[in-house]
């Protein structure tokens, strides 16, 4: 059942949820399909709709994907994070702790999702790469917004794509690696509570340019 949230609330409170994912509550397939139907209304270049969506419930396959993710995430999360001298520094410890929690518990999510797009942009110039991913990522974000509006959450992760990880994940799931690119790995679960706050962000004025940089 959808939450009674305004559009602005959904847009400003859809978080990357990690520690508040409810690993014990099942996620019905019909809820996922409702969210996907909404997501498929997102724009896609030349109306190609070259996307495919892989949802994983099988425990062994979830564990295999989690292990691929961990092989890249564990060393990355142990690296020192850069200090930026602004509000972002205040959030580093919380983000790091949250990311490590998900890394340790990834396969416990009731469902994992890998969105795929037909073709590969490996080594493509910036314009082609932007066009390519622009045909998938808006739909992925729409999917996350739809989850939020129904009391579920997810986290956008890409670390499993590093090195041979994408190919290994393709082998686990039977994804045609030469024909489809993976856009990330997303845990899906109901959230523990549905109240989420706005994130602390840099003021828009610091990030805005009019007519020139």
C-alpha cells in the first residue's frame, strides 16, 4: 500500500537505505512489479527501451552476488576517505558505517536487483556514454522512488562491477555479458519505519552557474 507522501517528500526523503532494511519481512513480487511498471515510464533514448530487469530471490544466487560485491567493496571501504572541508566531512563516519553494514549483510535482503541495458559503452567517448546510461538510470531512480512511496528501500551500489565482477555476476545469473551492461546491484526490502529526513547537502547556491562557470 502506498504511503501518503507528497511528490516533494518522496523526492527529498528517498535515501540509500542500508541499516534500516528489514531483512525479515518478505517482499511480494506484485509490489516489485508495481514499482517496475512505474519505472518503465521514465525517458529512454530514441524510445529504445533496451532495458532488462533481473530480480534475484534465490538464496544461493544472492550469496554469490554478495560475495562478488564484497570482493571489491571490502578493500574499498577500508581506504581512508578524503576530507573536503565542508558539511560532507560530518557525514563520513555514518556513511562508512552504513556501507560496511550492507557489505556484511547484502545477501540477507529479500530481493536483489540488477538493471541491465542492451549494448556496452566500454571505452566509449563521453557523449556516447552519457547517452547510453541516460537510457537506463532515470528508470532506476524512478524505481527507487516508487519503492519509497510504498514503504520499501534500496541502496544504489556499483562496486560489484569493478574488474571481473560484472562478468562473474553475469555468469551467476545467465546475463548475456557481451549484449547487456549492468547498471548496479540493489538490495530491496521493506524499511524499518517509514520516516526519513532530508539529507544534509551543500547549498544550491554553491553549486550553481548562470551563463558561465
